């Protein structure tokens, strides 16, 4: 008789513990809807900026006239699939860029958000697959952020979709936002989005732990000696090795402390996230590594929870421009409603249609049952699928540091959607050698010319090595071409340089020789420790397409 109260008390304590755990987990996973809106705007802007930057070398990197014509792409990357590989003319590729930009703009303003997120992700996968030689960690992270976004209510605030929902008739059924907690939402996809940043940092931390320069606290000191990886402030900060050693230690501490980003909540979490954001903004003004720092900063927006956004709104109200912002917002919503109403008159024609018959009303009931089933399916889809991919992503990260292996079916899925989680940025051994390229071409009149820069052939180290690369994409591409695993690409590059020179100059080029040159200096006394040059390929412009020896 005395056992029942005891059992009831145990069940009560267990239930209470489960409730506390659930509440604690929800508090850590919750993402403010305003944060998701800002995140959506950031993603849209990133996609547009990325397309704009890539378009500068559209012909060189994505057409049949460039460094990877479709014949070479299909030969070397037969397992890859890309919509961009169906066309080879510059105008057709440019059209795909415009289409991707239109969907990115729709994402930015939050119009049909879930649909345009999915299409933008597919187009981004296609663009990346078209020329893998250009890709960096920023591209990988952007793909992942866009993927997780598909399962999140990015259009719940500050969007055209939000205006449309606000204007919907009261009798329209609104399923609400799954997992909503007041102004925030806590879902498996939200957890995955937050964990994605932790996976990146922790995997990179393990790789850095294996590097001697990182563990000695001198990695950043040496990285700043690689002049092709520095610009702006980076060209001056190399003179302060003590500061760079401190930054090395601080960065390692942050990497290994990154789980705090999930364990903490509210203002403490925002403080830690701000430290990471500050470090990446520092990278932005010291290293020409493309959009990677900006992608990471956008990825941190969901870490700023409701107390931060509430405080920001109060601060804006105190500063005074809240009235002007409210008027601007009201005007924007009014114009949005006006645009949306352009097609609203068409459904009203239904008033003149015949009334539905009994059989049609019965069919409508069946449709209602079907709609309810689809709604349940959407909830299942938005929970199970993110969970499966989250498990695969974590396993891929563990595999990258030799902790476990991803089952073969899972590996196939990850490969198909480009979700590898290696994250080896500057690890385990960071770049600390200045590298530049020279392409010596023999012209038809017998003179020598650097056909890459249309300048005199000069082998000595340039005053600013970063200026020898047209862009960060070109630097990444040339670095990959130098790899022994990509010998065919040396012929592709040389063939492109021959054709491009002959297309734009009266005096043609007969052959080109591509060199990579390097110089490594001591960061403390400036003495040259090593220097030399490597001949990557000597190419006959009138010979076969591939001329590997």
C-alpha cells in the first residue's frame, strides 16, 4: 500500500526532470523570428554578392571558352551534375546567373520564401558543381546554411510573405509556425543550423590541434608572411608578431570554447557570438579570402536570441527614428499590398460560376482530408529529414578527424548534395609561403610576354603579391591547378590563356610556360629561408588540348 505513493512521487520527479530538460533544450535551440528574418536578408544579399563577384570571370570559369569547357568537365567530373553544364555560351550562362539573382532577390524580400530557398540552393549546388576548382570553405558553409534554411520559417517576419499572411481572410486556416515559443521557434532544423557552426569550428579546432605552428602559438605570425594572403590591414599587422601570437592563442581558445555558443543563452551567448564575429571581421580587413568572413557573420545572426532583439528595438525607440521607421515600414507594406493585389481580382470572378453540386462538395471534403494529411506530412518532413541530415553531418565531421566512418549509403547522400564536413581552413599546417604565378608566352614575332597579365615577364617577387591575382577565386583556382592531382587542369589553363590572348591581340602567341614561384621569409628577422620556381607546364598553343608529359 505504501509503494503506490512512492511510485507516484518517482514518476512525478521524473516527469518534472524531463520537463526541465525539455525547457532547457528549447531555450538553447530557440531562434528568434526576427533573427531568422535578418538571416534571410543576409543570405539573399550574400547570394547576390556572390553572383556579382563570380560574374567578373564568368567566361573564364563557366563557359566553353574558359578554363573548364564542358568536354573537359564531363571527362574529369563525370559523376557531377550541374544545370550550368548544359550550356556553354557566355550569354546562356549569364542568363542562369540572372535567374539565380532573381530568386536570391525574392529570398531577400521574403517572397514565396520556402520555394525560393529551395530553388536558390539547387542553383547554388549547380554553380559550385560546374567548376569545383574554385570552391572554398565559404562556399561549403553557404550551401549548408541555405540547406537548413529550407526547413525554417525565414519568411515569418519582415517579408512579403508576412504581409500576405496578415491580409489573409480570418476564416483561412493557418497552421501556425511549428515549434514556436512566443517570438521564437525551436525545431530540429533550428538545432541543426546552430550546430552547423559548431561542427565547423570544432572540426577545424581538432585539425589545428595537430599542427605544430598552431600549438606553439605562432601560426598567425607565419600566415601573415604569405603576402598573397594579406591585404589592407594585413600588410601592416605583420610587423607586430607579439600581437599576432596573442591572436593565435585567442583564436584557438575560441575554437575549443565554441560549444558555449549552444550551452549559453540570451546575452551571454550574444557576447560569445560577438567575439567570433569580431574575429571574422578582422579577417575581412586583413586577408583577401572572398566572402568567407561575411558568410560566417551571417551564420551567427541566429545565435542572437530574443533578449538581444528586444533590447535592439528598445534602443531604436530611444534614439528617436522609430517614427520614421514605422512610416517607412507602413509605406513599404502598403506598396507590397498594392503589388500583391494586382492579381487579386481574378479569384473574384468565381462569384459568377455555377454553385457546386453535391458530388463536388463531397469531393471538396475529400480534398480537405487530403490537405490535412499533407499538413501532417509537412510536419513529419520538416522534422525527420533535418534530423537524418543532422546525424549525417555530425558523422561526416567525426570522419574528417578520423573518429568514425560514415556508412556508405550516408556517404553517397552527402556526396550527392555536397555536404562534406572536413573544414581544414589553415590547418593543420597554415600557409606561410608567398606564392605567385608567371605565364611566359612566346609571341609570333619572337618576343616574350606574360600572357596572363599582358606585361613584361618578371620572375622576382612582386612588391604586393596579392595584386598578381585578379581575384580570390583566381588565387584559389591557380593554387588548385598547382596540385599534382590536377595535372589536366594545367593544360586547360594554358589552352585558355592561348585562346584568350589570340582573341584579344593582333600578334598571336605560339606557346606558353606556366610557372609557380615561391619565397618564404622568417617573420622575426625578414631573412629569406627558401625560394624557387616550379615549371607547371610548357604548352604548344597549336598542339593537342591536353599535353601532360
